C-alpha cells in the first residue's frame, strides 16, 4: 500500500510540475514580447562586449512543446549568429576568456537535457556553419533510470554511445546537468551534493574526459548550489539569468545565459543577440525566486 501511495503521489507531483512548467513558459513568452517592444520604443542601448551564452532545449517540430524551437527557426538563428560579427566559441574557451575583462563579442551555444533531436536537427546546422556547442546531460535520464518527468509522453533522450560519439566529434561538447534533473534548492544538502557531484563522476567515467561545467536544472540555484558546484571541482556553471558575461568580476559559477524559447523567430533572436533583454526585469527575478523555493 505504501508503494502504491508513493507512486500515486509521484504521478500527481509530476502532473503538477508539467502544468506549472507549461504555464511558466507560456507566460515567459508573452512577457518577453512585451519587454522587447517596450525597450525598443525606449531606445535601449544594444552595445555590448563579452561572452553571450545562448540556451536551447529541444530542436524539433513540436508546436505544442514550450521547450521546442523548430529546426527551421534554429537554422535561421545560427545563420544570423554567423553573420553578426560575433565569434562563436567553445564553452571552455569562454571560461578562459572570462578570467579577465573581455574585449570583443563572443557567443556560445548550449542545449539542456540531452534530447535526441539535438543530434538529428541541431548538429547538422552547427556542422554546416562551423559553430561549436555544448549539451548538458542529466546522467540518470541518459542511463534510462529516470525520465523527463515534465512530459506526459517523454521524448527520446540521447544514449551514452551517441554522447560519446558527439564528444569525440569535436562540434558538440557534453557536460553534466545533474542526474535526475531535480529542483536543486528543494533538496537536502546531501541529495543536492549527490546530484551535482555524482553526475560529474559518471559523465567522466562514461565519456573518458573531464567534466568541467555544470548547468543548474531550470536555472534554479542559490548560494548553497554555487558552493557545491565549486566543491565538486567544476570550473564554472551556467544559469538562466539574463545578460552577457563580461569577465569583470562575475563568479564563474553564476554565468548568465540568453535563453531561447518556444516560437522564438528571427525578430526574437535578433533582439536577444543585440542585448535588448539583458537588463534584468524585477518581475522575472521575483518569479524565479519563487520557483527556486517551491518544493516538488
């Protein structure tokens, strides 16, 4: 009976998380468009120097998936990036550059969650344009011990053989994204430490190469998570906090990312590339803090 009750609780919890996640991203999409229009009317400066890290999830034709960017839209984004006078670089080079104030404009492309469609639809575009990228993989999901619990019908994840081939191919690097993709601030100290540290060890053992950069699931983190990332031996960690990284005193465990969302087209990408959304919005900050405190 206890096992049945636990399973029922987990199913109900996952259903709540799926609904909350969808509502959140739908809200972000609407809010983002309003902020872009308002700031363009204000004439917000779009001059920047530093490293801009773009964050994607799925690249697939799934119109109802709030985490999906279509292959056509992704190809246009990357073509615009390639022609923008911004140098695409690896995440490792970015971390090296950020040890001091950065001169020039650089971009890094990242993908969270290790969806199989990254291999099918993103990799060919990156290869064609000579743009490197990084996939952040939740190791327990890749191993098949956990699943994408925020989906009613979870999509296919990349397997270890595929990730090994990608890492060896030189275009897409692979880095840890915890084991089970939990909300880290909701975990005990021991569980949070395990998710952050064990995923690093497993990825290194599976791929035979160092794991150096961590990605906070859903961008949810606090001072404790920063400390645990540092103690686990990572060089840096990426968040979903907006803005560009300048190398002028930012903690390497709090790197900012420019996140790409559902139905982001040419205009949205251009706005984000040029920094229209870099300035923090008080409402976004407040909502993010509430999500970090929520317990699954």
